[in-house]
C-alpha cells in the first residue's frame, strides 16, 4: 500500500476538539510510510501538550489496525512546529461552518501584524475579545458586535 493510500485511510481520523475536521485538514498529519508489515505515521501536534493528541494517536492506530496493519508506529515530530498555515483551505471552510473563526493569515513569525478576525456567522469585522481561552486552550473566545453572537477563534500560532 502506498503512502497516498495510507493517508486516504487516515481521513477517517478527526480532531476530537473539532470533530468536523480531519487531521489532514488540520495539517497535523505529516506523512506515512510502509515498512515490511509496519506503518509509520508522522504527526505534528498543533501545540505541545495538546491533550487531543493522545486521542488522535489512538485513533490512528485503531484506524490502521482495522485496515489490517498490526504494527502501527505513530511518531510525533515537534520540529518544524505546526503553524496555522498548515490548515488546508478545506479545513478553514469547515472551521467557519462549525462556527469557529479560522485563524487570520499570520504570515511568517510576524505576530505584530493586525489580525483580521471575522465573525463566522455574519462576516462582520467588528469583534471583541472576551477571553484568551475559549472552549479549549487552542481557541480564544470572541463576541461579534454586530450579531452579538459569541464565537471561538482558532488562535494563530
Ligand atoms: Zn456576527
């Protein structure tokens, strides 16, 4: 089985925090390699210590086991670090449909750029920060000043 086929199988593994998003959409799934009877899958966590990664790792093993691979090795690669740039276009759309504002394009390491955050409900740019921490540490809680709906913003990092 080729790497492409393994990666296709892994489309069934989703982010436990945003179940609509597959780990591929998220950019967490880096590569897969078949060696003899084993498969090695490389993932990069969205941030170090993200509790969702244990669940993702277990789901990868389960997914590949159920497809006949007994030996599954999941390697966590921390460098280069995951950035929100790795989110795919499809991933950004899914986030928005789930009511979560996708991260603004942060550019390289320049965090001083003005972040443009849009309300995922009405696309208004008049939003206010309610809390640096939303439902999970990866998100911040905002409220739209136009439709007054609170929403999660997927933090840029
Ligand atoms: Zn709004």
